[in-house]
C-alpha cells in the first residue's frame, strides 16, 4: 500500500511538472510568474491527486488526506 501511495504522489508531481512546460511559454519568464503558477496549480494538483488515487484504488486515503490538508491550510476545525 505504501508504494502505491508514493507512486500516486510521484505521478501527480510528474504530471504537474510535465504540464508546466506547455503552460509556461504563454506566461512569461519573470520570477513572479513562477510564484503565480505554483499558487494557481494547487487546486489542479489536488484534483490530480484524487484522480490518480482513484485509478490506483486509494481514493479513500487521498480524500482523507485532502480533507486534512485543507483543514490545516484554512484552519477549520481540528
């Protein structure tokens, strides 16, 4: 199970970085463009994480992971 979870994280990260080379040329070369990209890619990354988790049969784990992540990020509940 652990290797599947690590595989899902790896595939998600690889996919986001792969897509960056197609999106980045349209945005420009300034340093702040990278910051904006990483902020805006966060929701897409989370959706990809759930998608790959579903594909590999670990949706329940990643759904709980996302819930904990957003509770920590936005401070809602404990």
